[in-house]
């Protein structure tokens, strides 16, 4: 466990939401927004602050699919696999991205922490199917080839930065 | 007020403030099956075994429905029986069914109900592959695959003990009881009190079993095996062999142990006498010194000591430096140099699972071996008696061995919450008549309430005393103390509600029966010739001999911080 994690982020979030057990989900959401995942270090700290056992916070964090205990990439790519996107061939896009990034169903984040690829069950944009999102930006009517181009663009973007 | 009635299976039943239908149904003699209901815990309503049918044909969970006047319910109709059987079938489909080799064989609720409902077939394929065992704790063993997710362990750990080592993690089919980040239980806040194992209806959490190692030592002719038996064991064992609940069976225990080849049999209450003398001395010293750390907490309970180490390290200076009675007696036993040609093994029979951890602590290892080699629980002793074929109820009671078998009533009541305090007060009270004894008894130190408070005058000083059992109660009291709301001089803490008589190593009974065990100990005290620890003739002998100049070395301890979080 790295000890370098800056707990002041957590303090800011707690200050804005209130230091009470009922705020736990909002606090975890806040942390995840800032860190893109829930670092293990925050658990003992929150436990102490909120008077809730670490096991109970872990319980909340594992109950919701949206919380991640693993670090996620800078770009989180979500491939919609709802019914509409599925029938319009979302899976080949997923397979293409995984192949390009050397990812699997179990390993969803690249080692350089740049990309995370995961599926999601319907983004509610069925008219634009098949849809993928990168962080919160929506890319409609995707194909495996377009996805590959998008990856290249994103890679360029990081090089420039 | 007029009496209120409801109808259960066609029979009018008076409602008498029962908090739910289940309590009322059980009161009228119907044993409705449950997995997740314990009267001391919050209501969870997960197992659905206690469903009943109301007048309109709707189903209600009896555990989470309050009784109302005029209500009519049926507890045993065709569809309820079918549903209950279905629940069992689904649980069994996802449960490893190797009952004969399970640690909870014969004590399992799932096994018991499967038998009662005549489960002849499970139609679904068995979804369990490999056992998932966590063996990291010296006190308990967990097997995820025997878990039925009733949540009893989670609630006892959170609500009664306030430890919070475990909770549910994940959801749906992946849901399981887990520590934070699925760490081994030994690396969690767990203090080994074992109350989770006591309430677990299946074999998902069981107490570690050390019986084989003890048999091995007993079979070895080059080894001399001494044993000490804790006070609470004697009032919990008899019922298992058909004797009345709460009956003091120490004489029979001694007889059984002797037949099993134990060389010397001693009583942990002798160690308790030493504890009384040392602890009251320490209390007086702390009271006399204005710079000392006050209040003083008792140190007999290993789960409490470990709880402080893990969750309240700032309290450690408040804990008495006295070793627990088990460890005091063990270090005195180690000094006995009879039978020098033999290897020596010391076994302790305890009502407690946390004692297994205490025995393994480095502070209590001397000359390369632990002072207590093995701790076995009351349940393990019962197993040994059954294994050896001894008919316990037919044994003639026998007496402890010399030289260390002399004990007092003060030591015996250590097994019940308030007992340590009462014994220490007997020592400190100047008035040594019978009336003096009664005066202490009536000062609110007896009874199984989780928190008791008393003010007692010792010499010129008024002592504020608190007696707590259940770790949640202890942490609440600590909070009040820290906020300055309450002030105490002496606080007795026992981790298990009601004290050692309700330890997790004892056969599991309802809390009302735990009270019967407490009565058993108090009547053992009444029967004892010597009531005060300082009047135990053995004490004079020990302090003049073995302990001379070595009191601190043999009877006190400073806990290293290795077990702190």
C-alpha cells in the first residue's frame, strides 16, 4: 500500500458534504470523481472520521458496480452493450479495443494507466447505436475502425499534453 | 387496560408486549424455524423461514411483524411448509453438504431443519466447488462455502461487540460476508471473542479445534500434562450430558479429566485469587498516587485487551498490569519442579475463544515454550469426554489436586460479569463479617445487565465503579468517560455479554439460560468454605515461596505493541 496518498482531498470532500455516516455514498462518489477510483488508504481514514467500520465502507463500495477499487485509466472507454447497440454490433468494437490495448474481460485497465475499457448496459442513446463514451463524451454510430482512429487521437492528445 | 388477544392457529393468545409475532408464537409452544432471528440482535428478516399466513391469505414474516389485537394467523399450512422446504432446498443447493466432516456437525441449524423437514432430495446441482477457508486466526476458522448469508455474525460483531470486523460485501450471487478488502480475519479488527461463531447457524464460522494436539500430549508417556479449568466451564457442561442446566459439575469434570490421563488438575479460580490480590493492590497504589493513570480497567479478558490494542491504544496505560487468572496460574504451575524427568505440557479449559489467542502471545512464552500450551474450550472438552466414552453423568465427583488446587468462592465468581469487581471489593472492604459480604452483593454488582454502576466507600474514599459486558457497551462507556460525562475509578470489562458464562467456547444457549449459569456460580460461591481470596491458605504459601521477590515477573505483564493496529 502506498503511503503517499494525499488525504487532504478526502478532507475537502468531507467538509463539503458533512462528516456523518449517512453521507458515505456521496463521499465515496466524491473521492472516485477526483481519483477515478477508491484508494485503499481512504478506508481506515473514513472509518475513523465517520465512526463506521472499514468492513461496512467496503460493503458499500463493493455493493455498487459504479465504485472501483482498482485504479482506472485516464480515459475510461465505455462500450454500450444494451440491446440496441448489441444488435448493431457493439461487441466487435469492444473486441477491437481490447485487442488494440491488450486488455481482457478481467484486465480492464492498461498498465500505463491510460485506458480502461468496460461495457455498460444501455446509455439511453439507442438512436445513436452503437455508442461508446470516453470519460463523459459520447461517440455515436461507432465501428471497429472508427474506434481504432479514436484511440490514435487520444494517444496523440496525451503526447501533446 | 383490557387484555388484547390474537389468534394463532385457531387458539386465542394474549398479547403481552411481545415485540414481534415470532416471540408470541414461540411463547405458545410453536417452534417456528428461523436462521436469522436472535432476540438480542436487530431484526433482519432475510431467511423467510418464519413466514405465517394471515386471515386474508397474505404472507408475513413473523420476526418483523408486531402482534396486533384481533389478528388471525396460521403458522402451519400446506403452502408454508412447501415454501420452507423450498428455502431449505435452495440453501442446500448452494452449500457444501459434507456434514460428517463439518466442524459444526450436530449443532448446525441447517442440518437440523433439513432433518426436521425430511429433505430427501435436492433437485438442483450443487453449486459449491472448493472450500474457502480462512485459518488465519488462532480463535476461529471461517469457511465461506458453508455460509447461508443470514448475517447473524455481522450483526453480533457490529451491534453487540461494536468491533465491526466483518460485513456483507458485493451483492446478488456474489454477496459474501467479508472483512474489508477480504483480508484474512487475523488482520482485521477481530479480537477473537468468537461471538460470531456462537451465533452462526452453520459451520461457516467455527471455533478452532485443538483437541488432537491435547490427545497427543496425553498419549505421550514422557510428557506430564497439567490442566486448569476456568470457573465458567463447570456450570455450562452438565446440560450437555443430561444434568440440570447451570449445575456445578466441577467434581465430575475433575473425575473425567483424571480418567483422560491428566496428571495434575487445577482450578483457574486459584489464579483468580492471585488476580484479586494483585489487582486490588494495584488499585490501591493507583488511588494513592495522584499522578497515576485513572481509571483502572481490569485485564482478565483477552478479547478486551486485544480490542484496546486494536481500537483504543490510548487506553492501554489504563489497563491493569495483572496477567489474566489463566496466565497467573500458568506461570505458577511452570515454576513447579516436580517430575523433572518429564516433558511438561499445560492445558487450559476455557469458556473462551480469545484465550487461544492469549495463550499464543509472545509475552507469555518463557524458556521457549508458551506457559499455556493449549487452550481448549468447554465444547472441546465435551467432545473429548464423548470421544473417550466416559459417561459423564455417572461419574463420582472428585477433588482438585494439591498443591495448587485450593481455591475460594471469590475466584469462582470471576466467571460471571461483576464477579471480578465483587471479589476485589471483598478484598478491599474492611468489614470482614457476613454482613460485609452481603453489603457488597447488594451494591448492584450482580446481574447480567450490560452496564452496571456503583459507588462504594473503601476507607475514606468513595470509589466509582462500572461493570460492563459486551464490547459495544465498553466503547460507549469509554466515550462517556472521555467526554467527561462520567467519572470512574475502577472498570471491569468482559467482552461477552454476561461475562465468561456466555463465552463463545461454551455450548450456545439463550440469554435466559446464561443467567442460570450465573446462578450456578453464585451458589458455588455460597458453598465454598473460603469466600475471600486473601484467606486462601495457598496464597500465603505462594507469596512466601514461589512468588517471593518475583511477583512482578510472574504475575504482571506489559503488552508489547505487536498486536496493535
